[in-house]
């Protein structure tokens, strides 16, 4: 169930007709047909909070925001695109159903992402990536942006802010993540990263922002890229593409692993079918593994489909308690995901 922050009574608007549509009918709509706006949404308050945090640090940058298909910040304007599904609870529920998570769907997570995007805006507003010391610490900003990246979870050269070790994706993301950690309220980064090489980057950002305190950046046009009101793509096509993109590299589960958890012994033929137990605990297993490993819920969902298929073929039964079976299967999927993350030869890739 998706639970987004409530809007204040003064900001409530008349519900759009499509809010009562079935999922099938909603997926037929084009983005432009939604006629959505950020005005009056709870995300507006988050954006105001982000600007307050920048103000408090003396950073003279004001980012404009608009709705699009996903989070991003363009190179040529000081702005932030916000995903459409955050503008209405009905769309957030559809997002949850289609990709099994709502990125930025709570105030806490939304603020974390906004601080990250603010890092991009600040970097480009002041042209920080052109500085020699910036390049020494973060790398070359002109480096080709990858479609997928392969993180090293043991690395201490990068801060850990957003999930999936996102700072390792690209030099720009490394800076944005470092900036976000520095900007966060009550951020105890000096203590948290005391023994990490990443501390050099945080100290550099601290010094650099002190240097830029009260300095206005050169003016740039305030444009929008891929605004929702201009997009003729249907929600259905959007989600087909998104599912294909984020369901890669599902952890492999082998028959022998399942036989350690369930049983094919005829003596257990009266026990519940393994498939029944897996379906009952599916959401809890998926959420636990995703939280522990950073694996995409869609990839885990596909892995659980494989588990159910193999359990059916092997005619497996669950002779123990449902809770015991759930814990064992959670541990198995976690181990598979961790192995793919930490093994240098098999390390997991993540879509950008």
C-alpha cells in the first residue's frame, strides 16, 4: 500500500477523472492527458525545504522544478525534474504495482533525492567540474555516462547516501552524493566518514561551499526538459520500457538450494505446497532482501517467479512452519544477491 504525505486542506484540488480509472484504462492515457502540476502538492513543501537548506548554507542557487517521467537534472538549466507519480496518490499506487517501489515516495526519501539533485544544480551553476581539484577528487565530468554500472560495496572512496552505491556510477553522481551528505541537516559526516578516503571529498565540498557563500552564479535560462504536458507516450509504454530496464540480473536460484529449504520426500505430501507458502510471504521476502542488498525489487520479483516455477516442477512441500520457510528463503535470496554484488567476477550491475 502506498501512503504519500497528505496535502493541506487549502491545497486540495478537485479529483481528476482518471483517478477512478482501472489500471488498464489508466495505462492507455498519454502523459500529457494527465494534466498534472506540482502546484499544491506535498513535493512543493519538500522543494521549499531544500531551498531553505541551501539558504542556510549561503548558497545563492534557486532551482526550478517541473513534472516529468523520472528524477533528473539537465546540464543546461538550474532545474530538477520530479517524477509524475509523486503528484497524485493514484499514480503512486500504479507505480508501486508496476515496478514494486515508489522512489521518493516519502518526505524523508524525497528530501534525500532533492539534496542529491541540488548537488547537480550547484555543480553546473558554478561550473565546479572545471576546477582542477574537483577533477582530481571526483574524476572527469565529461566521462561517458553509463547505461549500467557495477559498484564495489566495500569501497570507502565514495559516500553512501542513495541506495545501490550510486556515487560509484559517474563523477557527477559522486559529487552530487557527496554534496547531499554535506547538505543534510544534522549530518555528522566528519564522524561518520572519519576513516574513509571519501572524507577528503566532503572536506573539499565544505571548503568550496564556504568559498561560494553569498556568491551568485552566472545567470542561466530556466527551461524544462521533457515536461509531462508535452509527452505523448502512454503510461503503458512507459512502464513496459521501465520494467525491461530495471528487471535485469535477477539472482539465480538453483534446485539444490531449494531442496535444502523445502522437501520432495513423499512422506511430506500432506504438508502445504512450497508455492503456497512462497506466495503468502512473497512481498515480505522481496522487501527484506531489497532493503538488505539494494537489489531492484523487480529483479527479486522475477527471481521469486523462478523459485515458484521450480518449486512447482519439483513438487516441493513446506513441512516446517511458514515463518521458518520465509526466513530461509529470505536468507537464500540475500546470499545470492550479495554474492553477485561482492564477487569481482560476478558483481551485480545496476541500471542508471
